[in-house]
């Protein structure tokens, strides 16, 4: 195995791994699966125009479920886009 160099910045490390094969530096047969349960998906704010009546219905549904209506919209979109039983993003 080759020795992994020391990097002065994340950019330098990123550039290095873009041009080198990780298997030359690490024995993948000894790799262990890890979990990062506290990571949150990257989000981006968007603007969307919705009819006022729809927003009011969403707010009412959110209050009934004790969920903020914007979170409810994300759940609805996620269910529709990814379908039941498939990997969720939110």
C-alpha cells in the first residue's frame, strides 16, 4: 500500500483523490461499514407560488397532524416523487 500524503486543505485533498485510486492507499478488505445518523440532507430554499386556498388547507392539515405545513409539503413531495417503499430523502 502507498502512504497517504498529508494535505494542507480540503481542496488539496479533493484534487488528489480526483486523480488517484483509493485502492492503492487503503486495503478495502479491512473496511468497516459506518453510520452517520445525525447527518441531514443538503437542502436548498425555493420559491413556489401556490393558491391561497391550497396553503390554507395545508396549514389546517399540518395543525391536525401537529406538523408545520412546510414540513408536510416536503413529506407529500417525497412520497409522490419516490413512492412508497423506496429510499426517502427527507
